[in-house]
């Protein structure tokens, strides 16, 4: 720290007024915000790897010359273990889109526009940033090649696949790994591969413009990699529709910087990198989760496995690696990835709780008595929207279980003329509600409560659960809420959900998904 302050003094001819250590970024570098007497502030970095620091310093200076949106290097120590850079603020793209992420991937228009701005700017860094770049400064290697691909694929094999105890033939798998590595590196490229292009490494200013950080692991490589890394991030929960729109935005932007391949070729190549990136992150989750026991990475495994399931549904001709795909298919069918199960978490009172941590009987307890609804299954969830003027929907199941939520505390689009004849299923009403934001905050605790109840009902073998949403007319807010909760439950748990928008005369069944 003293040497970092000395570097600040040497550049500004005075000591910083205050120094604030910033949260760790999961690397060997430490970040500090240093404040001057005049209220100005810069970021100070202490890094133990000189080579990694050198890569960032070189790339930052090179990108700055090309007028790319990156932090500027202000001062560097002689040994390159410490440096000062411009402060890009406190809001990352990850923070800015938290609402949509926590709502299960339902991003409002503002959040979607932030994502589009970021993905549109990526080709600027990849193509213009590569011009005149001396690749020998990249760390730990100058180019994306067969060796780096095989390293990551074997990282997946040893840190994730073997930890699951799935049976597989090492030589057959290795042969398919080599085929995939050959295909991934088959196209010559002159672009900059960011490598860690994710929402946490993008800062946004007050106008929503993106600025890029943490590109020190970049190298010469194919631009598809960064698109896959960004859009198939497991925890982001991007919908198929939004992901497709963002891929289109990227493709259109790329065409302004370089000649682009046909849409079909682009889509096929991107699919290969989506597969590779998914295996790569599973390797990281396996090491950081299974071996280092870090909860965040354990929690990231189920959505990554779901990404893998989605990949397996693609046209098999895209992936000419039959043994690898068979192993991955068997991997997604393992019991630990098909049952509803979550790791134990610590409560504020220090007790351990978990979804499946249910009291196990002691012989001294005597025989238990059970509800007549236990053990029947499968669960069907009934979701209603209604108008309070016409009363709460009747429970026809006979068990009386469920919830009624009053949506009337949220902003009502029905008060405005353009929306009076529309419903909560129509895009203008959805946009109104999501841009306003009140309905998103209203539904957050509803999702949490519903998830817990659904999970317990599935465990107990109950057959029916009811959720009702009421508003003034049963047309806008209640319809939106009912539809979104129903789709959330069907998508997350794969069970049948019946939706009834009573006042609209709409009845819909979301069928159970094949196990």
C-alpha cells in the first residue's frame, strides 16, 4: 500500500486525502479508490503478477490510442506491480440489470437497451482494437490455439466431469475433444478475443454508455467466443427471444467493422463456441464449487447444466462429436442435476437450512400421520387473474391451498387511454409495467414464496396448488402477474400449470415437460 501511495504522490505531488479498498474481483489484484483534496478520484491497482499487469497496461494504452471506451493509465511503478488508472465509476452493467436477473430473466426495456449498447460496442474493441496490436504483449499467451482449447476441455473433464463419477471412455472423449479443438481454431482471425467479456467487466455511465475493464487475459482469437461468453452466462437467464435479438445486434454492428460471414455460417460457428464456453465454465464451477466449496459457484451449476440441455436440443449436425455429445447427454440426466435440490445455506441465526433438509423421524417419535393428499402427485399449479369486483376465484380442488395477491398497490396502466382496451398480455402494457418497475418489485417476494411452496408440494406429492392475482378490473396488472408467475413455475420446475384469466375468458395450459 505504501508503494501505491508513493506512486500517487509522485504523480500528483501530494498524498491522497482518503483511500478506499474496493471489493475483490476474484483475481490476484487489489483495487483501491484514491481521493484527492479537490474531490477527484482515481483507481489504484496492486497486482502480484507483473506479466498480467504489463498486459493490461499495454492493452489499455493501445486501446486508448484507438479511442476505445477503456480506463486510461495514469501512472505505473517501475516494476509494473502498481499502477493508477482513471475511475469509471461504481455502476457495472451487472449492477444495472440486477432487477431483470433477479426477476428470472424478465428484463425491462431500459435493461435491454443497456445490453444492446454493450453488445453493439463489442466489435469496436474486437476489430478496431486489434489493428496495430503487438500480440506478444498478451498474457498468458498471444493467441487462441489448439493447446488453449484442449487445456480448457481437460479442465472441464478433470474438475467437473470426473467429480460427478459419470462413467466414460477417456480415449474416445479425448479424440472428440481434439476434433472440437480443431474446428474451433480452423478459421484464421485478426480480431481481439476479450476472453472475459461479461456484465461484471462492463461499467456504465449516467447515459448508459459502456466502458470496458479487466481485458488483461485477451489475445488474438475468434470473435464468436466473446458473444458466447456474454450471452450464455449461466446466471443471466436471458430468454431465447432476448438472446436472439442481442445476437442480431452484434451481427449488424460487426458488419460495420469487417466483412461478415453468412448468417447460417455465423450461427453454426457461434453454436460451437457456445458449447465450448459452457464446458469451460462448468470446469471453473467444478473447481471453485466442488473443490473450494464456494456457494456462488455451486449455485451456478444448475443454470449452466440447463444451458447444456438447451445445446443438446440443437441440430445434431452442428456438433459432429458423437461420443462427446453422448457423454454430455448422460451428464444432464444424472440424478443430482434432475432433482430439485439446493445446497444448504446459512441463516442469519447461524442455523443450517436447505430445501430438502426436512425433519427425519426418530423411532421414539412413534408413527406419523399423513394428509390424504400426500404422495399422490404429480403437482398441477392453477394460476388465476381476477377482478375484486367479481370476487375471489373458487378453489375447485377441495384442498383450499394457495395464495391470493392484491396487485392494486402497483401503478395501473388502465388509467391511461392508450391501454384501456389492452390486457397484461399485450406488449404495450408489458412495456408500461416493466418500465415503471413497481410490478417487478411486487413480484420478487411472490416468486420466492411460490418457489418454496411448489418445492415442498412436489416433495410431499401434493396434486394441486393455487395462486390468484386480483386487481380492479382483472385486465392489466393481475393478468401480467398471473401469466409471468405461471411461466416462471412451468419453466423452473417443468410441471403442468393451468392459467385462467377469468375476466378475459382466457384459459391456457402450460404442459409438464418430459423428464
